[in-house]
C-alpha cells in the first residue's frame, strides 16, 4: 500500500510525539497534530496543526469528516487513549485496542484486579476503611486510580498525611478514585514494554528505572532508564509467561503496552500499566540497535497498511548486546536564564536522541512531576560498566541550565555507577 500523500492525525503534541511525526513525514505522509496548547512542541514539526483538545471527540470527528484523514494515531499521550478509540470507531479507521482493554491498561484499580485474577504479582493494597487509628503499616503510597505523569501521588507516614493525600489524589484522579498501597522505597523500580502484532506479543524492552531525590520531592520521577534491565533473566523465567497470558486473556491484538513495577526477590510487583507508546525516545534507540522500527509499525497500522512482525522482534529486548540509557534531566524551581551544551551533546557518537524541553525565560515550579523535566538524552553504548559511566558523565558535564543568578538548576543527576 502506498502511503505517500496519506493524511495522518496525531492526538496530542507533547515532546514524545515529535519522533512519530518525523517518522511519518519520512514516509511521505502528510502530518497533522491537534493539541489544545498552542505551543505544543510537536506542532512545529507537523505539516498542519489544530487546536482541538484530545478529549473533544465530537469536535475532532466533525473536523475529520469535513477534512478527511486516512488515519488517527495516539502516540504516547495518556488522556488520548480512550478518545482515540472513539474517534477511530466513528470514522471507521484502524485503532490499537478496545475501550475494555484500555480500561484494564489505564485504570490502575482495574489493572490490579486483572493481575490478581491472572496470577501476576502486585503491590499490597489497602482501602480507606483500613486506615483506622490502629493502622500501623506505614509508609503508604496514595495516588489517583487514573492519571499520568505521577501527578497527585504522595508518600504518607501517618493517618493525618494519609487523609491529606487521599483528598489530593481524588482531585487529580480522572475517575475520582484512589489507590492506597504499600510504599516500595528501596526496591528496584522496573518496567517492561511489549509490542503486539496480530495477536503475537513480543517483549521489546526491560528497563531499570532510577528515581529522583525525596529531598526535591522527585522520588517518584525517573531520572534515568537503563535497558536491558539487570533483572531480565529473572523476569523472563519467573514473570514474563504469566504477563503474556494475562494480555492474551483480554484479547490484545496490536499495539504497545507498558507496565511498571518493583523487583521483589524472584518476582516483579506491578503497579502501573498503559496501552500506548512510552514517553521516552526508546524507539529510536531500539531501531539503532536492532533495526526494529516501532514508529514505522505504528504509522503503517494507523493508515491501514499493517506490517507483519520481523524476525528481529523475537529478541529485540536484548538490544544486540548494547545498552540503552535514557537520561531524564530535572530542574529545581526557578527562572531559566541560560541553557547550553545540548549542541555538543548531539555531536557525541553515543547519543541517538537529545531534546531540550525548556528555554531561557521559562519558569520551573515545584510540581514534583514531569513538569520539572527539562531535557531528555538517549544514549546507546556497549553494555560495559566503564563505557556506560564514561558516556553518562560526559553528557552530565556538558549540559548546563542556569537561573538568573548564574546558579545551576539541574538536580537529581543519575549515578551511572549504579547502572550495572
């Protein structure tokens, strides 16, 4: 099927959409991005931009009927998971998944219930009624049952903190419900990514996630992600088969699924799912290492020209002996005066992707979530401890973000000595 000249509408325009827009344009596809934010980053890369919110299903459907498109794609935008299905169903276009599947893989409570049913381990949970004056199993993590970007979550060490956290989480939750669970501080944060093609489910990533400092209230935000995980062998043997069966039990056919959890001995206790591409530039790193281009697969599927799984899918998670490192730079509150070093970083042979999200004059607030993320750098290096440390430290030395007083704003830099 010839894709040149086909029209593809992307739902949402944050940074993670840029790479998919670039991929589609490289295939000769006419790209359109809609986002209620006029300054959404991906808009500048598209052939055309719109100002519809991704939640405005009726408005988008009406526009598409008056301005026909050949496909609609949600690439890594949490709030667009359900709207994308509704829009595609209304227009008769291909879409990843069903509303039921998205509910299982976006609603944390529904996901936990599915895991229990399928024998996949989860973090111990509690109800609001459990938090009596006699309750003594703190610390707890209280978070929205449905949200993204770690927004609305709090670690609580007593009943008073828990009551405040419940109110905060309910306000941030898309469905008004909360999750209360054991706080897993001190355990390795871990994630996996699967890609499904015509019912075959392939593991394409295992990742160790390294979190920021509690002192900056960034202890739920990743500052680095390293793939393959140190725990890949354990995961393949003890967890992976059960996860695949769980995904097949809800009829997953095509698309990307990610799950986050904590390594606990010979298992992983999962806590957060999604049915969308992840927010980092891993797809570019995977392509460089293995030749598997998930962005191309997504564009082809959305435009009604699905591709069959390549043989390289079978061992994509190994990265052919390479190590993928995503460095996610966060900044403390303040006003940015100068940013420099990114051009030099982009020239490094190990760097596959490098994006600066903020610019001089922008104000960083103490949100404690992805709003404090200022830059992302993806590296692909030999899976060797010395090579990893050398590359990471070189990037960290080059990137400078200064406030109006000339003082450094970057905080919570990852320690590469802990990666391997």
